[in-house]
């Protein structure tokens, strides 16, 4: 069963779309379930996320976690965005069913992938940022 917040973000997702000439774009997926999430960041000269958009192909929980993740990073600094974890996304949505937790992992990884792209484009390092996975199950044993 989904919380009211999950249903609201699924039925009325925030920040859907693309940003042309985005500062950073991150795309991640989950080969096991087929969800694909892309997050676009517009970051100003002070490293503040001015705007954020997403496009997600997947289930309702994937759309809801994408929507909530964009809300959590919009207006924040790059360092604050680094602190947005899958747990923070789940808590902001008042929880997810155990079989949908991977959707919140996708949201966290998509943010990190977009920040990685931004750092690469600008020749900078972001403290604590590691090279993102393109598939959240990358490196797992079968």
C-alpha cells in the first residue's frame, strides 16, 4: 500500500521535463525491473541548484521518488544535494513498500550521476562524490 504522499507525487509529479543545456544530466536504470530515471540540473555560479527536472520510465513508485527527489534538491547547494539519500526520499514520501525501495535508490543515484556530469563538465571535484553506476544492480552477484 502506498502513502498519500507517494500517490500525490505519482498523480501530480513535480518538475517533469528536460532542461536544455543542463549543467548536469544523470541517467540510471534498474535492469531487473526496467525503471529508467534521468535527472537534469541547472546549477548557478555559486553551486546552487536553480532548477531541476526529471523524466522517468517506470512504475508509480519510480515516478513518485523522482518527483520527491527533485523537490529535495531544488534551491539547495551541490553539497546539500549530496546529502539526499534514498532514505531521505523514502522518509519524505512517508515510506515505500519493501519491494519498491529500489526506486528510492534510483533517485539517489540519478542525483549523484547528474552531479558527476556537472563536475566532469566543469573540471571540479565534489567532496564525497563517487563515479555513479548506470544500473543500480551493477557489481551485484547474480
